[in-house]
C-alpha cells in the first residue's frame, strides 16, 4: 500500500479518535509512523514495532513525509500548525499535511496557504461515525483537496476509513463534516423529544426505541444515539457533549456567513449547552435526553 515516495508517516493528536486512527494507520500502511501528543501517556499507548514517539512537533515534521493531525478543534489546529515550533515552521517542499480534526473551513484554508508558501500540500479530511468506527477502521472521511493531493493520501486514508468522499477544494471537507455533525445534533434533539413524549404517554422506553428504529423515522442517529438513551448510560470515552456543541457552533457560524437561518441547529445547540451547564459535558452527546427526564 505504501507510496514509494513516502518513507514515514506522522500522526499528531492521540486522543479518543486519534489514538485508534494512528494504530490502524501503522498496522495497515506498511510504513513506520512517528507519533506525538502533549500527553506522553497517550503516546506510550500507541508505541509499537511500527510506531515511534516524537520528541516534539518539529521533530515529527523533520522525520516524516505525510503528517496527519487529529486534535480537538480550531484553536489546537492553529497552535499545532501555525504556532512556534509548529508544522508550518518546519514544513518542506513535497510534504503533505492532512487535518483530520473537525474544525472550520477558514482555519484549514489559512494553514493551506501558509504551507503552499513553503512548497507543501494540504488536505482537510475530518472523520465521522464515531469511536467504534475509529477502532475498526470504518470511518467516513470527507476530503477537501486537489485531485493530485487526494490521490497521494488516499491509500493512507483507506487505512482508517471505508467511505472516502472528495468534496472539492480545501475547506470543503470541513463544510460537509460540519453539516454531518449539525444533522446528528438535530437528530439527537428530535429523538430526545420523541422518546420523552412517547414514554410520558405510556410506552416503555425500550419499546419506543425498538419501534421507531423499524419505521421510516429510523436513522444512524436513532440506532446509535437512541440506543444509549434507552439504557440511560452515557460513557465518558465516546464523543462528548462539549465536542458536539463545539461542532454545532462552527456549523452555526458557517450558516450565518452564507445567510442561512439554521433554527433547528440553534435549538439543538441550546440543549447541548443546557446539558453542559448541568455538568454533563464530558458525557456522550445523547445525554441531552436527560433534560426531558
């Protein structure tokens, strides 16, 4: 699978998603991976025969040809890429940087321009479908890049995902990922309403989920997020409410910039914020349902 022009891969950001993605990249690509995270325990968790720890971001950049980044959001992308000792500072001609963070189109276009000035290429390639798909390498990945850059990175994206969609030029991968996460949040908000109404009207919660997941109202969100509402268990090692709120905030800013009144997304965001205010921000996002209990 390895491209003959690529000797080593880099991976920055080894959290709940990134750590799993890094392991799949190392296992399937056939190339050594140099890994970095601010938390050394996360680095040690992925170090193996094929994964080596970097001493710093600049060390990683100096030793790799394609660099993947998966950090919490726009501020971290800015620091990792544009900060002192960051990716852009050490970039060289021919390198490719792939941002797999869910961030904003604007930050990725800014990073792409800075890299272009150094002769390096860029792609935004945020991921969807959550922790289970990160674990088994079946993520959905939306890519914003030129055809040439996509062709170069596609074999490595396929180590982490099974649904690779080319959305257009730089930034468009982020646009589509934000729309995905906005829709998930609105779905979870609507499912919470339906669960609350049906249970208060006398239908057992387990039956509500079972019946709705068989009808035309079924969806990925119903089957994944609705199942957690049924059990009432919201893990703290899944996609947290704070991250969902962050992504909907990015989506709302994008909607405003293009003149769309995203009323449904605003309602979902209010409910996400209410969940955070109650101390549930670290829990899996369908914890929103507790607002109705």
